[in-house]
C-alpha cells in the first residue's frame, strides 16, 4: 500500500432525532463516529462498525440489516 493511501473504515449508526420515537440510520467514517461519541457520548446508537466499503455501509443502513448485526465489527 502506498504511504499516501488511507485505510478507511465505515460505521452505520442510528441517529437520535428529537421528537421521533425511532431515529434514522446514517453512515460515516469511523473517525467521524469517534468524534460524535466524544462530543455526545451515547446520544446516537452504533449499529455496526468495521465496514471496509462505503457502498456496503450504505446498503446496510438502507436495508435495516445493520440493526440485526448490532454489536459486531
């Protein structure tokens, strides 16, 4: 791997929305998730981490299958 190549890991999480009983699923890079958790620990719910492909993360978020895989990385 080239020195300039960055290995990116993706996560799917449930966004907490004020006034909504169930949040929506969202996708971001692992580093962005870590920043979210630092700013408001436990506010959003991590559904699946360690996804190596953004497209796969998007598919999981849309399908709702990430909730089934909760806790796995």
